[in-house]
C-alpha cells in the first residue's frame, strides 16, 4: 500500500530552472557553480563496505553479494560509460536551481554527504532560507528541503514516482531514498525532479512529505539490513527490471538460473553423496 504523497510545493523548482537557463546572469552563475561541483562527478566509486541510502528498492540478495564478495574489477569500457547522461543532466539542472536560489538569498548545498542511521549518502541539492529561526518566530513555514534529480528516456506520459506505470510498477524506491535524505537533514519536504527530454513536458516535479513516509523509510532500512547478515538472503526484488541482468545466477528469480542448470547439478550432487 503506497501512503498518501501530497506535500506543499515549497518553491517552484521547474520555473526557477527554466528561468535560470535563459537568464544571462543566472546561467553564468550556474556555470561557475558547475566548475566547482563537476570534478566530484568524475571521482572513482568507493568500494562497497556497507549500505548506502541510494540502495532503497534494491534486492537484498544482490546487495549481499556485492557487499560480501570481492571488489569489482572495472573494465575500461565499463568505466567509459560509468558517467551517464542522467548524472550529467541532473547535475546541470541542480546548478541552475542553485544559482536561482542563491540569487534570492537561500543557502544551498550540492552533493553534501549525509548519514541516515549510519547509512551514508549524497544529496543532489539541499536548500534553506536564511534566518530560519526568524521565520519560526513569525509563524512562517520553513523554507527548506531536499531535491533529487532523475532522468528517463520515456516519451509517453511520465508518471509520478508513486503512480504505477503500464507494468503496474512504481518508482517508490526513489521516494524512500529522498525521504531518507530529508530525515538525515532534519527537514520534512522533498522533491523529485524527473527529467524527460523526449516528453512534451520535459520535466515534472513531485513533492513528498516525510511525516507520511517515515514508517516506510524505517521499514525499508530494516529490509535492507538483511544484506549485512552473514547468511545470504533470498531475492526480494519488487520490480522485474532488477532481475534482468542480475549477476546472482544462483537465485531462482534470475533468468539465467535455469540455463545454468544449478538445480540439476545440486540434485545430482546430493544423490551422489547419498550413495
């Protein structure tokens, strides 16, 4: 059951990004921010030693294998395409939004590292209006929040992350990741910006309220903790796409499981030992 998702729009993200992209001063400011932020995008990925906030929605068996097996050896061709269009586009949109917010006196952080109950993660963008205590004393709502940028190549109607697509699947995992970031920063409002270059609308913005998702976020962290167990857990992927191309061939949910004949080999081995 997907909880209700309505949340007030703290700022008009789409309008700010579009305005910054066409305003000469703001675009120049965004370019300067890009020069400071972009080098971190090219940093090599750290070896996995535990869970990450971005693991929300992952299959615990696939995570277990990544945590407990030897570090991956990256092939040159893999590294060449490690920095995808979604990362680059999202980072540029974040710079445009940051330039707009900074011009209006907001405090902005790009790619800050945070910890949610000991699980590390990096937020795309965090913003906060200046003088939050003054706003509180005046009875004004807090002007702060977390923004995450996602990219899709879909050209048909783009659903909100909590809305089922044609296959009946949602992108609920994106909301759980966002809400964990909100909890880590101590804010209640977060937005997911879905960038869709092939879609007529180009981008959609959906706001979510941490108070409505807090229990779901805690439950997700408990589920993912099975990946840290010494015993390999069963696969539990909620979305079919996670099983396609999964490296855990020993999992019956993997399409290559039947091709590998692991079940027959195990039965034959047990029969041999019984004799």
